[in-house]
C-alpha cells in the first residue's frame, strides 16, 4: 500500500512550475536559480509529484501570520 | 589605494620545504639569553626572529618594534613525529590505502568516479563530507589491494599518537614512508588537494618556530625575565632534540633512542595542544598547566572568541545601579566621579571656538581633560597650561570635554539578549557612586537593584551620537519588536500607586491634590468633581487624567476584571471597566493592564497615537505621580497582613480534613481494587492523579477562604490583583496552605525503599507521606514538611541553572546562524550570497514592533475609532 503524501493534512500543496512560470518567479525576485531554497530530488514529496533536477516547486502552506504563504524551492540532487 | 577585498581564504598544510623557506633562522640551542642578558644567536630569542625590546631594530627587516611583523625560524627534528591534530586522519588514511604499494584500496574506475563526483560537488558548492566518509568506509573494508594484491592489515590507532599493525608498533618514520607512497590522484578521492596538503606533511620533520613577538617575555619587577609558555615548550623540544641527536650519533642502545623519540613526541604534542586526552599536560614549575598553541585559540577567552569577536573598549564605565523615579526614562544618572573621567570630543570649528575655550579654562566638573592638536599630539589640560592652550586653540583642534548633562550615552546590561539590552540614554550627572535609572526601564534590561551592575559607553563621533539618539533612544524601544506591545512601563509601586489613586471614588482636597501632583507640570486643574460645604474635592481619576494626553479615547477591561458572565460595563461592581474619553478617565481603575510593562494598553495607544516622545513623557509622569500617590495614601506590607481570623482557620482546617479523608478513601478504594482507571492510565497512575487533584483542589479552596478573609483592602491582595507584584497563589501559600511538593511533576516518593522518609510505613500513600505541606508559610512548616519543601525547592533551583546554560548556548548558536540575514527592500529575507531564506519576512512582511501585539492590524481599535467618529 502506498499512501499519498499530498493527501496528508500536514503536507502543504506542492506543484511543479512550468518553465515560463519558473522564469517569471526568478525575474520577480531578481535572483538566479541557485539562490532559491533547495529540495532534494529524493525527497518523498518531490518523488511523488515527479520533480526533476532543476525544476522549481511552488509550495503553498498555511501560515499563522499570513494565513497562506507561498515559497519556492529548486530541486537538487 | 583602492581597498582590497578578500575573495576567498584557503587553508593548507605547511610542507617541510615551505617551513624551511619561510624560516629566517635555524634554531639549535635551547638557551635564550647569555649571562649579559643578550639574545644568543641560533637560540630561541635570536634577533633575526624579530624585536620585542623597544629601541632595537630587527636583524631581518630592520623594522622597529611595531614595524617588524616578526619572522619564523625552524628546528630540524632529528626524527619525525606525528602532528596530534592530524593523528586521526593519518590513521584513517593508513587504513584506506595499501601497506605495500600505497594505492587507495579501490579500483581505478571507482576512484575516478568518486574524484569526478567530488569535483562536481565542489563546483556547485555542495557538501562532500558524507561522500568522503563513505570512501574511507568502503576502502577500509577491502580485504585485498586491487592494485598489487597485498592483503590488507588493519592498523589500530590508539590515542593520542600510536599506531599498531598486528601488535607491532609503527614508528613515525614508517608512517611517513607509507603516506609518501600515496599517489596524488588517489588523494583526491579522499577529498584532499595534494598540492596544498600532502599527507606526509602531517608527520613533522621540521618544526616552525614562531617569531618572538608571538611569545614575548615579560620582565618582572625584580628585573628577572619570565618567558612565555610557548618559549618554555620550545626550549623543551630543542633540548630533547639535541639530546636525541647526541645519543643517536654516539650509537646509543635502541631502548634509549626509543625513549627519547617518545619524549620528543610528547613535547611536540603538548606544544601543539596541551589538553590532549591520554597525555598528561605539560606543567609550569608552579604546577600550572602550560598554555600552548591550541589553548591560545580555543574557547571563550581564546583568540577567536576572546580577541577577535570580542574586544575591550575605552570610554566606558561600569558600576552598581539604583532606582530614581524622578529621572526621565530616557535619562541615566551618572556619578560625578565617572563623568569627570569619561570624555566627549569637541571638534573645534569657527562656531564653537569660544565654547571650547571656556571648557579649557574651567577648573571643575564640565571641563576639558585633554586637547588634541592637529598633528595628533595629546596635551593634558592643567591649571598651569590652560591659558596657554586657550590661546593656541584654533579650528582643527579637538578638545576632550568631560561628560555632562544632556550627552548621549549607551547603557547596557548583560546578558545582551535582545536589542533593548543596549539603549541610548541622556546623561544626568549626579552625586554618589551608582548609575541611576528610572525603574520603568528595568523590564527591557531585566534589571533589578539587588546588586546589578551595568555598563555605559560614550559614543565618540557626532555620527555615532546622532545614530544612537535616533535609533537607540529608550523612547524608541517602548514597543518591543518581540510582541508588538510595550516592554517599558510601570512596575511594582507604579501600579499599586495608580490603583490606589484611581480605584473607586477617592476624593482629595486642593491641598492634597497639590501635594500629589507637585512633580508634574500641570498648569490648570479641571473643575472639581464635588463641592461639599464650600470645600472642593477632586477625584483620583481626575488627578490621573491630568497626565493623559488630550483626545485619547479608550475602553478596555482592567487587570482586576473578574470576567463576569454578563459584563455590567460602566456599572461594574469593582470598577474594572475602564473608559477614557478625550483624555479623561471616566470609569475604571488604572492597573497593570493600563500602564504595566508588557501589558499596558494605555502606553501602547499613546505611542501609536501621539508618538514616542509623548509616550516617554507619559511614562515619566506616571512614575512620578504613582510614587507621590502611593506615598500620600500610604502602603505597607508586614507579617500581620497575612493574619486570618480564627473562623477562617477553622474553615481551612475543615477543608483539609475533608481532603485528607478523600485521599484516605481513594487509597482504600485502590487497595480494594475498586478504583476505576482513567483512560490510558494504570490504576497506580490514576490514584496518583486523583490524589494530586483533590489535594490541589483543597489548597485552592484554602487559598480562596484566606483571600476572602483578607479582603480587598489587604495590601498583598491589592498587589496581587492589580498585577503589581505577586499572585494569589503566593498569598494562598502564605496565609492558607503551601500545598503539594513535587519532583518531576509527581508526588515525592524517592528516598528510602518504598517510602520517602523513615517516619512512614513502607508503601504508605497518604498525603503527608508523599510531601503534602498542609501548613502555611505564616504558620510555619513542621520538620517533615520543611524537608519535603526543600526537596521540591531544590529541583526548581537545578532546573533554572540547567535552563539558563542551555538557553544561553541555544541563543549563541541562533545568533551565529542568523547574524548576516537581512530583509531586502523587496521584503525577502536573504543571506549574504543573496540566497532567499524567506520569500516574505514572517510570511506577512509585518514588522512586529510596528504590529499590534503581533497582529498586522488592530481591528477592534479601528471599529471603535470609526464608531466614535474619529
């Protein structure tokens, strides 16, 4: 039996951004990819959504202060 | 010259070649000075190594003291010795390479893969540690060399510097030979760079001798020279080295040679690190362990934490602090003796020339201590040369003027845990010998007056003074960045004072009002609230309203509020519903909730509505008014304030009797096995829980009874409910019953087998047998209770001691990890490389010190403002 991590209430929403979306995020923040926080490609959630090295993942999580917070991570080895 | 930037730092091992190359002198004699006190050539104090005596010049570079940076020498060791710092790595390398051919115990293909991976990770800034660890692990498990077929023999490394191969001890010469055989390409697989760190360099054949200014000798009063610890250690090394040489040349027996070799190893080891486990530390003649190289760098007082990260400063003072409510919160009372010592530089210009002259000519307190001429020379100003100096004084000079009223200084109390631990105050020069501060600023410093000392620093440039004033002033820190509420506010007597003044309907005659408001700057009194028989009376609320800014509107429930089911609002029985309208306190009592530090809603509102200057003034007035009020009304506390009438004692006895029976019943039920366990608990746990519960309830009831009989006019009760000091629990323990003592949250059961003390039967489960203290502090504890109380109290002491040290270390690590993070203008939090840590500071981008108690907006307040037409 394989459980789906995304369905767990404590796991925030993870989505892979398309090339254009990722590019836009980087331009808005005015940074290079390596300045983003990282996530391992072996990370269970990265494996589940099928992220490849170099992908940018958008994570939408609940926040005590802002109700909802968006963070981005780049997939690394 | 353009400033140079350090792009990177690389650490390498010193190769013997490099040591010899940088050496200016070969050291061969262990002696330092000859009989005339002249440094011996080729000795440890060789003049080519630099100068430490003023007036002399360095024989290498010709520089004077301060100019010559010092130069290294070297000692040729007769036989190689292991460098303790690398002993473990040497062991690992020996185990991971072939004893015959020196190759890594991995096939070439695998090795190349690893080298490639390491290089790739280096480029991307990844971590190679885990990979290298893996390489060591696999290669040390190989049975046979894949290159020459030699069987691998496990080498046992024994601390500190011994290596055994099948019980046979390897000499440093053997080890060096083996390390030399490891090819450069193989080293890369261990994460080592062969160009900067060949493994054989970890076995020393040449020892660098640090320059003399690294180990200066000191001349004692008796004229005797006392050498530095490092010099002592080097003397030992050279002496043994010499003896070793002689013995070797004379063809001494192997045994003696080995002994000397080991001795040389010992001296070199302790020279590098005198705290190696398994090696007795080298000691001074007096028995004090020597401070050698590693000790100079390590720890709190070491080079890094003690000399580089932390430094000692001038223009600072430290003394005991004491309270003075008549000072402003933004002021600090500085003892005259300190003010005469500390100075502020005055940069003389056309505009302040006359003013500067006046300071030079003065003979007492705010006078000039020194003047600095444009050429940098300092001249002490004395009565004799004052005239002369004033005449010469012109723009470009600097006059060092004594500290005086109005100067900006930084005031600090350790531990400096948050930014409010260092704030800028204005100086008030006062008599006596302590720093004085308004007690309302105690909370941010976490200071009290039981002997606390604080530090004071005088900013020396106009920029620094301006910056301190604008950014660090006390008034700028009334709202804490920690929780967005006031951290500076009334404490203790301020709260009790205003509580007494504003509670209910106190009436004061004009004389009384004048007495209370004397320290305030009040020009006009409001219309008296009452006029009876031609005598005018003002209420306490009216007096307090005098210090409230005009236009202030607030409604809130005071600290004394009992949270009734239905709030009667302005009709409150205990006057706990505070209404301030247009700067007039119409209803309610002022207590901790209104003006207290951490809670003070009124302070909070004043800062937000009127700014920090108004808040400062409000706090100044609050402290003055409160102290006057409490003195006028009279407030004291003594042992007889804990007296409760016999009726109350009887009631408490009854409660206690009841509780005792309850416990007895529980124990009986437990023994009969009739006790129903609580969900998820064993029967034993259930019993404990139930007993604790009923005893806790009994204590609370006793407290309530005591509290009721003490009444609301009891000073301890007043302090507790107004939030000035103490709690109702403290009162319960003083007047009612101290209650259950606990260790680790359980009743006390440790001690003898099956019982806490020999006064009880084994397995006794009653209240007294497990540390219930029935007495009150007032009544006094019996010996058994006293013992249990001490047991519980000790746990508390140990807890605090452990907690402070742990949280201190945690704080240190946190600060080191976060110190370079910065919020950029786009709201992201980034490190120095520009890598994003948070995409929006705190997710919402709100500055907590500008937030309303951590929330971005105060909705209630906005609604209120809109409704009142504000």
